[in-house]
C-alpha cells in the first residue's frame, strides 16, 4: 500500500524527478524561500552543539523557539536533520523529500481510517484506495502543495484513526497515543491545522463514544494531558512571542478574507471554474454521500461527516457569509487564523471519508434485494445529475466565446465523471463477484484519473525553477559581513542567504505571520525611503532589478545589482544624548531627522549624558544564536545601540552587572551605560518559560515510548 501511494505521488509530481530537458521543476514559494533555510539553520546549530532559539542571520534576528513551522519540537524532523548533516550543507532535496513524505503519509492514514471504519473487510480495500487518492490529490492540498499546512493536514486522518482506536477500548495507553497524534498536528508546523483537527475529531469522538464518555473520563484525561505535555513549551513560547509579532493585531479582514464565495460551491462538482479555490471531488463523492447515508449501519457516521463538511464550507466562505464572523466573535480560536478559505481542508477530509464510506457500502452489500433497490436509485439520481451536467456542458459549448474554453472543459469533465461513476457503480451492484472486483479497481483507477485530469494544471502552476544559488560567491567582494555590516538581499542571492551563508541579512521571510512587528514597521518604511536601511546597519543592498529605486544620494554601485550605502550606522555605537520616542512609529519619524550613526532614538528612560560627548564605535566579538558579546569604549554615560533585533527575552550585563535592554532605533537594542571606560556587554536569550516547561515535552516523549512498547514488554514479562 505505501508503494502504491508513493508511485501515485511521484506521478503527480513528475516534474520533481523527470529527466526531460527543461521540464524539471521544484516547489514554488515557501519551500525554497523559507523551509529550506529553517532546516539549514537547525542542522547548522545542532552541528555546533547548540539548541538554537534565535536566528541572528535573517531580519535583524528573530526568535524560532515559539514558532511551530521550523519543526524544532517535531520528532519526524530530527532524522532529516541528521541525514542532511552528512554533506557540506543541507541540500534543498531534504526539504522536498519532507513534503513528499507527508503527502504519502497522509494518504496512508486516510486508507487505514476507511479500512477501520469498514470493519477491516477485504471487500472495502478498493474504497480505501479511492479515499486515499481523494484526500491527497484534490484541493486545497494541491493548491498549497508546498505549504507547511500540508504537513499538519497529513496528520488529520491519523487523528481520526487514533480517536477510533481509542473508542474501541478507552484506556490510558490508547489515550496517550491519541494525545500524541493530536499534538503532532501542531508540532509539524501549522497551528491552524490544530483547529481543523478539533473540528473533525470532536464530533467524530462524541459519536464514537456516545454513552461512554463519563465512564472513560480518566482515559480521555490521559489523552488530553499527553497532548498538552507535548505542546506546552511551544504554546507557552508562542504566546510569549505573540505580543511582539504582527499577528497580535487581527482585524475583521484578517479573519474573514476568503477567495471562496457562494458562487464557487458548484466547483465541488465542476472543475476549472474561476480563480481561487477549486475543491473538485468528482462524481464518486457526490454519489457516495447518498450511498453512505443509505447504509443503515453507518448512517449516523455519514451524517456526522456530512455535518462537518457543511460546517466547514459555511465558515470557509469567510466574509461572504455571516457564519465565521459570528463564530469568531463567540469563540476566540476562530479569530486567530487568516484566509478563511483554508477551512476547506476540513471539508476535503470529510468528503474523502464520505466517498470511501459510500463506495465501501456498494462493495459490501450481499442481499440481492438491497442491491436492486440501490441500483434503481443510482439510475435515477446519477442519471439526473449526468443529465443536468450534460445540459450545462451543451450551454457552455454554445457560450464558449463568453465564458472561456476552460469552463467548457470543466462542465465536460463533470458530465463524464457523473456518467461514468453512475454506470460503474450500477454495474458493481448488478454483476457477479468476479466482475464486481474488476469493476471496483476500475473505479479506483478512474477516481485518480478524474481528479488528476481536473487538477493537473493546479499542480503545474504550483511549481517553479529549481532553487539554484549561482551568485552566492559574489558576497566575497563585500567587506565586513561577518559582524560589522549587514546586507539587504532583494532577490539577488535569494533563498534566505543570511541563514544559508551565515551572514547578517536584513531580508528573509518578510511576510512571516509571526514576524516581529518592529521589524515589519522599519522594513516597510525603509522600502519607501532607502536611507533608513542605513539605520539598520545595512551597508549593501543587493537587488535583482539592477537599479535601486528610490536611490539614496550616498549609494554607489559596486557591481551590477550590488549597491553600497556610505552612510550606515555601525553594528555597535555609543550616543550620549539619544532622542526619546513614544512608539515605534514615532521612532521612525525621528530617525529621518539625522544621518545613520549620527544619533539614536530610544523608547524608555535612559541616563542623559553630555550631548557634546563624541559618538564612539564598538564591535560585536561573539555572535551566536543564543548569545552576543560586544565591546565598546564610551566617553561617559549614555546609550549603546546594538543593531540586533530587540526582544524582551534577551538579558544583558554590562561588565558583569545586569542592565535593562530598551528598544532603540525602532527595532534594535539599547543598553544604558552609566560611566566612561571600556565596557564588555554580554547578552543571552533567556526564555525562562521555555526552559521551565521543556521537561513536559520530554515527559510526553517518555509516555509515548511507554505506550508504544508496553504491550510487547508486558507479553515478554508474563
């Protein structure tokens, strides 16, 4: 079974491995621009013997320990880091392998879920494959093919499988396994998917455990407690990071923005209509919903998943309907995540289950009378659906010049899908056992062909050229990049060169939803006024556009695409009388009033020295992920500005004495000094909440080992 899904996945993503000249492609957007760098940073840090909590190479520095996306707490990530450590640098292929692996893993989970729901009957096996294909190769998974969301979504069928396993015999051991599976949804990288998992698992669990919930509360508590232990250090750190991030401000548009509107509901049945989401599932699912409800033994289960599908569709409409705004007003978890159309991930799971249940029921019916009844109903329902889609296709042909050829093709594919699956399912109900088995596997093959034909353009659009780095050597001509100066890479080097090359870069994953808000404010202002890059210690701007617009008066071109700013604030400097600002926006306004390095803006109280004292420069002597050391000689009391990102969890000492860190120059660190002389400033990242709660994660890991090994150990001991 894993081999089948591996081959299907490689067939869909043939561009990853094709030997055809000019046809090879890779994942677009986040995988090369973000996830690759995350893996490189973790692998480099582990090679240096560190548990890195802070990345000093991108965006002026940012915390990583509260962000689930890098996967620091995700156990399946660890072998990939070890594998990548055998080479000189971690290749992009490791990140690509991680994406493919989760694709296969999710399909296997859906397969096993349908097998269990079908009572592990052999006759259901084709239905298991059909559901696995429906879950894996439809949108939104295909639309966001390289997204970290898909790593977490791959766990959703496994969560349902764990709930089913627990409901069969509610014990503490099975609760630990269920809690662990739920925790992996968050730890794998996408917090929103944890909400998706709960939307699926809670109604399914209540249905499975109805009448036994109170009696099983201890086992349920064991599951919930285990999940909490796994995620406690990450969630606590995330909540600590949230007030400093751009996600802290969540507006109505942030919550309700959706490209899926009521007009797109037809796209579940008709592919290739319009832009945005196109969650086409084909004729088998449309017919399978009715067949699943027709199964008296599993009718309740079918209604549960149909209800989940309807609920998730309603909230995926976002601002196009009132469901999500109302829900977000009453329950805060629904206000925490952007892009409402992504709730269609929940819909895709529910519809895959319904398709599998309906198809499995057709395969398992033994009574001839019941077969005849269903065959007759299929003829009427499937015939009516096919007729309606056929008429729509004919209309689309007549109006092709007005509605577009791709929509014409969409109605044609929908008509064929409904007609073919109606005929095949009816033949299964009326054929002998031998023919029935052959027809069942034909349905599986056609399910894959159906959804792939409808969606292959989506998978093609989601790929781009291989991430090559031919310009990395150009940084050798730039002086002082180790600790003195910073670059701003505007697509010249690409793929997070700061992290890859371990140089200080002011760019990186600029749209990170957990990015520090102070960085975002200064970056946006600097893009409008490049002189502000100088205040960020940026000496070199590297741009693929060649030209620098707007171009500061002090900028000179060193080579095509590489510009040097002559007026750049040092990485470490002293100012006796800094200007006081009320807020980051006020600080930006006041930064514009003087040249980089000629003054400083601070938020907070600092001893004001003699304004006549000269500005002096220092240097960073140690720059590590969790530690920084700087040295400077000051002529008197005042403020030392260090051009590394401000974050409240950093602690500082000046000559061994604890000293507060203040926000300076919008997003950097200001260290008050009270006397003249040579000073040694040492900073360490000290997120106490993280270290206090880290044992909880280790305890959860121990509980998982106990739950996994206990049956075999008990058998050996007895």
